[in-house]
């Protein structure tokens, strides 16, 4: 058994406030502010919802209903990912499973439209949440996904999360079993990860077409 550091105190519940980056700005998710952008961004992108709780929305009204549900859900902090170069929201993600007394939170419900996927804005969105949580004194940040969701497992490894194991038959989702893969990042691992993120996000790491020169891994 390892004791907590003598100076550790439980961090506060994360504040509901915007988070600014070089390429993206995270804004508290709001249907009126972000609904139209997100409806346009997700139009025709049914595959995005394969691994997420809702079924693919029926048109713009269905997408707006999903946004309203996530934005109003208690106990989580959902953020719209706004691309600085366009000023439009291209997806959302949340801080969830927040347990300040333990210094633990999860980054989850990551819904990025095709135009946001595999971009520096998407990577920076995760970086901004990690920086927010570890900077506030959280000790552990989790990432969980369906074990069959290979893109999410690859993303967790790319971001620096460590694989911890498989929770078998963890959930029943959309008529099928979900085995859940668990990943985490700890506070003592964050400084090295932060340096790698910062180097990758630096403007000089991208060419004139926005392509990376060096990979995050």
C-alpha cells in the first residue's frame, strides 16, 4: 500500500468554462450555440454512431436531440470542439465519471464528425482536457471503449494512455454485448506526455497543407 502525498488535497469539480488552444477552442456544449454547426457536420455520417450510445440520428432534428440530451445531462462536462480557422463546431466530447474525492475523471463520449477526425484540432481537444484535469490536481484520467472499437483503442495508445485490461460483458448496448477496454493516464505520467503533445501541436510540426511532420507516437 502506498500513501498519498502529504500535500495532496481533493481537487474541485472542473469548472464549466471555455478552454483555449492554438487550433481549437472547447466551449461548454450548448444546443443554441452549437446545434446548427453540429447538425451540418454530422449530416450523413451514420458510421460515427456505431460505438456511441445513441443510434444514428434521423436527420438534423435527431442530431439536435442528441446534443440537447448530452448538454443537459447532470454530472458531466460536455464540450463542443470549435475549429479556430472556421469558427464552427465539428464535434463534442465530455469529462465524465468525475470523482473529485478520488482525483479521478474520464474523457469519454467522444463524437467527432468526419471533418474533425484525425486533425490537429481533434488531438488538441483531448490535450486541453488532460491539461485541465491534471493541472487542477486530478491523479488519474481514464479512457474506456468497446474492445471492438479499434480506432478508439489506437487513439488511447497514441494519446499516451496505458492499457489496463478488459471488463468482459461490461455493458449491453444496441442488442450486443460490450466488452470494455480500460486505459488510464496517471499524474506522474502527465509531464512527459504534456511535453510530447506540446511538441506535436507546435506550428512548425505542420507543413503548409496542415500535414504533420512528426507523429505524436
